[in-house]
């Protein structure tokens, strides 16, 4: 265990030093994967988001919060992005943000954790569970700043959040899958 890491609850689980780590959006990705027809996976991301990771003395006092601007969605295709912002999907003018607030973090051993929290999309809040990995921590290029890295992944059913667009082909295949994978790669920074 390095001086920047603290043992949390069990001797086999580590997290960075206690404190509040603010998400560095320039060096982080909030992404998703949706299947298009049966042939491909479309990857997208949000470019405007904020968040924080609070590392407490125990997992019970640790927390994660994030806010994502729905209008910042991009799949690198303007026509598709306009459709994703429309009432068929995110309805960003009525629901400008997607939000996440953790409710429980559980150690799975080593650098792996289970992150449970409330995800709000289109005004609908549901509990979701992420597989979370702590990638490590160390000094930043800026003096007096410590950074920490995390990756998280889960799968949701978009219909659970009121995203109910049901385009189908003649054979009944969905144009856009109901299952959506959420993938986050986060670099967060704390003032020492």
C-alpha cells in the first residue's frame, strides 16, 4: 500500500486518501453503447458534466455524485444526435440534466467495488449498480494536487427511464436496443 492509499473496511480493498476529488472533465469520459439494428454497436458520450468522489474513512462515509447535461450528447453524427436530444429519447429541453447520487459502496476485494446509486433520466429515478474499479492515485502535474482514476460500468434498460422510442424493422428487430451500457472513465483531482 502506498502512502496515498488507505485501507477501507478490509485488508484486501484500497481507495485513495480521504478527501473530495472533483471530476476533471477534460481527462474523463461519460460514455454509452447502444446496439443499432442487429449489426453494430453505436458508441456515444456526453461532453458537459461535473461530479465528485468523496473518500471517507470508511465505505459508508464515501460517496459519488455526478450531473450530466443532456444537450451535450454526441455520437459524432449530427442527425442522430438531434434525434437523441428529441422527445423520442432524452427530451433535453424539458429534462436538461441526468443525475447520479450514490447510496452504497461495497468492497469486492482489491481494487474492485460495487457502486449502487440513484440514476435520474428524464425525471425518472431508479437504483442502478455499477462495477467500479479504482485505477490508482498519485501526484498531478499541478503542484499540491493528487489525482485518482476510476472506471465504472453497468447496463440499464432505457424503457425503465421513460426512453421508450420503439422503432422496428419489418421483421420486428429493434432499430435501437433497449439495453444500454454505461461506461465511465474518470480522473478526479483533490487539493492536498
